[in-house]
C-alpha cells in the first residue's frame, strides 16, 4: 500500500523542479510553465491529504486552484505578447529596465 | 510489489522525469510537450488517489486547453532559437543558477529520505463510496464553497478583460483597421522567414 508521504514527496519534488525552472530559465514562457507545474504540485499534495483524511474539501480547493491557474496563464501570456511586441524578445535577461 | 505501488512508481518517475526534461529543454515547444507528459502522469496519480473527476479535468483543461494556449503563443511569437535564447547569461546569473541547483539537489535528497523512511499512513485509509465523484465535488462546490466558487467567475471575467487589454495592439490613430488591412504582404513575408 502506498503511504501518503510518498505522494507528498512526489509533490515536493515537482514543486522543487518548478522553483528551479523559474530561477534558472531564461525563456519567459518556460517560466510560466514552471509556475503551472508548481501549482499542480500543490494540487497533488491537496488531493493526497484529502484522500488520507477522508474529507473532500481538498478537491474543491483543487478546483479553485485550476481556475486561478487558467486565469494566470491567460493574463501571463497576454503580457508575454505585449512585451514581445515592444522588445522583440522574450529572453528574461533583457528585461532589465527596472534595474539601475 | 503490489500493482498499486507499481502504478505509483511508474507514474511518479514519469512525472518527475518529464518535469526535469521540461526545464532542461532549450526549445519551448519541446518543453510544452514534456509538461503535457508530466501532467498526464500526474492525472494517473490523481485517479489513484480517488480523484476521478479532477484527474479528467486535469487532462481536459490543462493538457487540452491551457497548454494549447502556450503552444499557440509560442507559434505566434515565431522565435528564432539562437537570436532569442542562445546567448550566455551574465556571470553572476550563472553562479546563482549553479548554487541554486546544488541547493535543490541537497533538498531533494533530504525530502526523499525523510519521506520514504517514515512509516506513514496508507493513502486510502479513509475511503468511502463515491469519494471523488462528480456528485460529491459538485455538492461541496455549490454548498460549503459556494462563495469562493462564485468569486472565481469574477476572477475569470477580470482575466478575460485583462488579457484582451494587454494583448491589444496600441494604435493611437483612428486609421488602425485600414492600416492593418493594407499590410498583409509584409506580415506574410515575415511569417515565411
């Protein structure tokens, strides 16, 4: 029988990979995908806890998180498009106009 | 090893491996495809945890809609690999990435050791009939979590308006539609190159 801690470890590893991707990636779209991966890792942890505690509230949370992720993807990709239109690149190292 | 554990190990390995490949790829289209593989493996884990409805929602909404949106934007940007992504980062950034990667590996080792050594409760200790079914999820969403559920509609409305405002081309002159109609030959050439 698979213990619930095993699912939590998988969720934690996926969240860590997502964090690492946000930190080391230079492509803005890949950064957004890593944020999606982190949200999904949190979802996996919610579902695992929901299962082990025998209450389904976690499923409702996951549903709301999915909605937030969809909204975030839509707005984020629109921002990527706007930046690309102005700067002709999506390389994150080039967006340093806020640095002095 | 029981069938349950075998399915868990296979889908966990696939999910983690494709997530790693996702951040290791230089081509964003390959990254999206690896993320889809990772999401399908995670959907298998969802189903194994009894979340049948959310597992199918994950595949339909994420792999079917959101990641297609990502692919669409990547195609729309028409990235030319080397010019956009190929150059080296500054040395400070590279050092930071190196340190962060080392810390990440250390963290993973600790996480896996602490997680699997512990005896742990079985994941389906508190099972009951209809767990994770559409009916039960919907009952929760429309009774106890009705207020947050209705708030998400406002969130989605804000996201739609925000996306349209952000992605709109800022043409200050009144002739924008006329000028767009007059430029198809140029945009066609750009698309070819």
